[in-house]
C-alpha cells in the first residue's frame, strides 16, 4: 500500500467512528437492572427507567416520568402525596 491508499483507509475508518454525546442524569433517578442508555439522553429528576429498557439516542425523559420498553416510552408519572 502506498501513502495515499493508507490515508484513504484512515479517512474511511474515521468517518465510521460514532459521534460522542453526553448523557445527563438528574437527581433521585432510578435506573433498573439491564437498562441500556444511548448517547445524548437526558433523564429528568426523579425519573424511573424500568428493567431491561432501551433508551433511544437523544431521548429526553421528563421529571418524575416512568419509562419502560424497547424503545423506552413514558407509561406514567410518579404521584407525590397520594
């Protein structure tokens, strides 16, 4: 391989690298066993993510929401004082 071929392979490899995005988790969040949280996710304060759920990339989970499934969907909200 010559230098140009190597450079082209490096460019192709770099183009396939995943884009990084931070995950934000609020206060008092419960993330159950086996949950997969993908890049760019924001989980609000007091949220609950059920067991074996998969939170899709760039999902925003509101405060006190309960989410389940693959992909994770809101199934309800925590009620305080009842």
